[in-house]
């Protein structure tokens, strides 16, 4: 657990007592801060009280006496409407921060690597951590992925924190300085929480806010918003800036040309490896993740050979195009993490003869932009609240079946794949939706899909 040296004896409110918020409250209490905690859920408040953490309604807090409000990232502080605690804190001039700010002020001596992007940040974060660990580095990986930031260990010189940070978290770390900041891409997402695309872009750009001489910015240049940030940083010329691309050359950076990873950091365009052979990192989007992870590891002085070994041995992440196995020649791929159309598009581009399970709680944009990816889809098997809307979008493009729930969809898709008897058939769960209509989380949804596959496998011989 990190120390919160900068907040010893200070008065700190912690609002939102999920994984990250409760970890922050514990760390602050252990560090000698005077904590008042709150969650809108009664069960979360009861858990905090059972651990000896004082609980108080924000309306009863004397905000003029507070030194900070630590807000969990899921709680709005601006759009669409600020939580009452955030409103009261702002009125009293109390700084609103998150757990990344607590780490930045903890006194830990390790370098911090922060990774963000609309898509790919979890895979890239895990891949960077895997490469560094396999190269013998002392590493803690967490944030939006894995353990809460405040649950990570205090690290010393020579070690590194590798942090996945969401746009919500990046709004709440005003003084954090990241040795390496990585921005993969920006496409519309969470716009209601940021007041539109401009606010979302500003939040992502915060990953570079505290950087200066000696720091490194790794920036994707394949979308307009990210390219504009790259150009802006380049014009400042106050740090090392590395472009990455999976769609074209990135002079002075790292890019994928066809299926070849190219290191142009010394302007020599050195061929590094063939990324097409990496079964656990399929598709163009993963080529971008590989380029970003390679550039980051190089900036951390990891030898090229060790980076290549780390990339090749990376097992992939659960729920991110996770190949569960094959049953009667039909592959099953769990891409439950694809909670928007942009993420689902990346999976749809990777396979032939797809039996696509989609639906859930739709996000803004729905399936817009996926029209050109339907040629490989042999059928769409729809579930959840979005099923009717998705059916209307897909009706003239692919065969659609309304399945209602995940088990029905999986069994129906598998039966259709067996009937068609095509080579390279894949039952793909890539919902393009949030999970909260039928599941607790995308992890819960992916675990349910895995369990259905395992039950189906008892009736036939599954193969890897």
C-alpha cells in the first residue's frame, strides 16, 4: 500500500468507496490523514465503518476545513451534473483529486509510466509491464487495470509503476509528472462526462501536462485528435516526443509497415519483428499497441532482444480477443471488453466467417462505422437492451437473430457455425456495448461466455 506523505495530519474527504476509493481511504488513514469517507451506497459505507474509517454525509462536512477531496473516477465532478460532494468542495475552494495524484505525492522514488487512449490502453499497459518484468525490472502494474493505485507497493529508484489511466483519472491528477506518457488514440467516448469531444480530448492530453525536460511522450498519430496533440507537443520542443503508427510511417518513431515492426528512433528504420505471427495480439489495433509498448520499453533502456522476447511471450489479456479454444472446428473468442463500436470494429477486422454476438447497453454512436466490416460476418446474434436498435442497423447487411441472453446467443451462433461448416469459423463475443443491463461488468459478461463455452465443450472435444 502506498504512503500518502503529503497528506499526513491533513483533513481529506474520500467520496466513492469502490475498489479505488476504499484503497485510497485506507492508505490515507494509515498515513495519518484525518479522513471522512462517503459512498451513496449503504453497503459500501458499512464496509468502511467496519474497517474503522469515519463516514460522513457530504452535506454535514465542514468543507472550509478540508484540504482535499479524493473522488473516485466513476463519480462526475463537472458533467453531466457534479456530485453534491464535488459541488460543495468546489464552492469551498477545496482541490478535487484522484488516486493517481496520491501516488504522485506519495514520496515513492520509482518512475511512473502512464498509458491512456480510447482503445488499447489495457493491453498496452499489461504488455509494457510484462516486457519490463521479463527483462528483470521491478514493476507494479495497476490503475484502471488490475490493482487500485493505492494498493500498490511503495517502490524505490530503479523500479517503475506502469499505470493505465482513464480520462476520468487524468482529470484528477493536477501535479502528477509521468516519466513516460503514452497516448494511443482518441475516438468519441464518455462525451457526456466531459461535456463533448473537446473536453474529452483535453482530459486525455492531461497525461502530458506535468512533463518537461527529460520526460518522454509517446503519441499515436493515426487519428486526427491525437495527431494534433503530437504536433502541439512537437512545437513546444521541451521533451522527447516519439510518434507511433500502425497505418503509415512515423519518422523518428516506431511503426508497423505491413506486418513488420520498424524502429526508426535513430532514423535508421530497423526491422524488428513480424507482428503477424503473434497469435495473442491479432489485428491492426494490436500493432499499434505493440509499437507503443516497444517505444516505451526502449525509452526505459530495455535491450531490443529482451523487448522482442517479452512481446512474443505475452499471453494476452482476459476479455480482450481472448481465444478460449475451439469446439468441433469452431473457435470461440471472448472480446467482452469491446464496450463500444470502435473496439468491436477492431475485433471484426481480425477474423473470417464470424458468428458475432453483440448487444447490451448501447453507447453513443452505436454501430456507426462498422458497415464496411460486415463482409466477414455470417450472422449477428443479438442480446440485451440494444438488440432492437442493432437489428434495425444490421437488417439489410447481415442475417440477424434476436437471442435475448448470452447463453441463447452463444448456442445459436455455435449451431449456425456448425451448419455452415466453413473453414476458420469463429464465434465472437464483441458486444459493442456496456454490460450493465444484464451483467455486473464486462468481466462478468466475459466470464459467463467462458462458462458457456466450457459447458458446450463437455458435449464435444474442445481443442486449443
